[in-house]
């Protein structure tokens, strides 16, 4: 189907010799199973046009259209001609004088996209268009971190339901005035989550958790800090040094990601899309 290998960490999938321009629905279904099982896959050496990207995104399911009425510049973060389905990740200004999302050169800390939304899509698409060399992004795997817990710790985590914050405490243009500091009071997901493939792990964007249900912020903080240190141990992390043409697909319910400081952010462009798993049987494995 699609040849792949695992990174030295034992869980990140690396695909080096498959041209996604030739991908059929069957190929995408297989790749979706890899994402659902392994949480992060890297597909190297791609030369995708914008039309290629849109076709592939629609072979998954229900790509999200990013609009935010409270931010008049938000529409300008999009790649023209994609109806809001692909956004620019860059510090470069477009013809409207608006940089893309995450356009600052400092580190972008551990996070996932919009954790406070019930309808958030699980798969994040990041494609290196140009200027990516020298930049680094890291992912963690909260399936493995959860599996390594003893039974008492797992049961404890099953009782934790989180109030999610709408933004990070840094200068990120993907946060609007509506979402900065916003806490979703009527949505408290359990931090133990099972995905489409039956993989169970932690939904734990720790820097975006305000507190746990039934606890104060002060009571929650030591638990958050302890779990944060545990889940970001090196054995649960994958560090990717970008090259143009790299495509990374990650499952953002059972993993989070961070971008390292990169001084050349104004000359780097990633395309980002977010969508769901295609409909299929995920229990037969890969």
C-alpha cells in the first residue's frame, strides 16, 4: 500500500518514497489509519500544488473553514482560493499587510488548536512550502505516556475533566480578542480520550487548561505541572527539523506540538489545514 518505517522513538511514522499527487482514497484511508494508531506521521519529498493540497484534504473528511467574526483580519490569514480551509503559517505579510498565524519568531509553546471547542477536528496538516530549513517543530505522544502509567494513575486521570482556555499567553495572531483568556465553562472534556482506532491516551494540552472540574486553579496547578513534566519526557517526543516539501499529519487529541524559536520566520511558509478522519473501519489495524 504505502511503505513506511518508524522513527527511532518507535512511534513516529516516516514515509519517504510515496508521491501524494498519486494518492487515491484507498491510500488516504491507509494513511488515516497510520495517523490514528501512531499519532504523528512524516511524509517527505512532496511537491504539492495548492490544487493538490485541496484535493488531498477533501479525501479525508470535513475540512474546517477558519473564520472568526471578531477579528476582521482573520480572513487574511487564509491562503487565497481555499475558502478558509488552508491557512498561512508565516511571519510574512500578504498583500493586505497581514502576517500569517504564529508569525512571531519566538518559541510557540506546547499546544493544540482550539481545545475549548467540541467540534474541533482531530487531524492537523502542516506542509512545508518554502523557507523551512533551520526550523524545528516537536510533537508528543500521549498514547505512550498514558500506557506507561500504573493503573492507579490511569484511574486518577479518568476522573479529571478540564476547563480549557482559549489561548496561549504569547503573541500569537491565531488568537483573537474573543479567545485570549477565554474559558469554556460548559465544556469540560475528560483528559482520557479514545480515538477512532481504539487508541486511548491523554487529551492534555497542559498550557491551555485553566483548572479541573471540582478544583480551584490553585488545586489544579500541581497536578497539571506534574503531568506536563511526565508527558513531555524525551521518550514521548519527536523533534522534526524541517525541509521544504515535508508534510506532517498529526492527531491533536492524543498529542500536542510546539515550534522552536526561528529567526527567519518571515521567510518561511507552512500551509495548515485541520480535518477529520475519513469514514472506515479502524479496528482492523495497519
